[in-house]
């Protein structure tokens, strides 16, 4: 369906940023925009970023070799 284009390090950074944004929204500090943190979490877990696909970027080293 979609090719993986998010690497391990990139995914880890996305998880950290996503969790930080969501926790800030839960604490009321950055509400309601903190819920945008769901987007980096989804891209990290699916290992696919639509913006990367549009721009032709790929941070997944093993995925670049496969296809």
C-alpha cells in the first residue's frame, strides 16, 4: 500500500515530539493545539509520512535498499 519512508531515529524523534505535545494538551498548557501531536505519533507507528512522499524524502535506510 504505502512504502515506509520514516527511519528508526526519525520515528523516535516523532514519538518524543508527539508525546510532548499530547501531554502539554492534557495539562492544559498548549490546548487545543497540542492534540496535533497525534500526527507525528501516527507517522512514527505507520512508518509513512505523506509529506515525505510528496517531497521524495526517505529516512529509512533499510527501506531505501528494498524498494
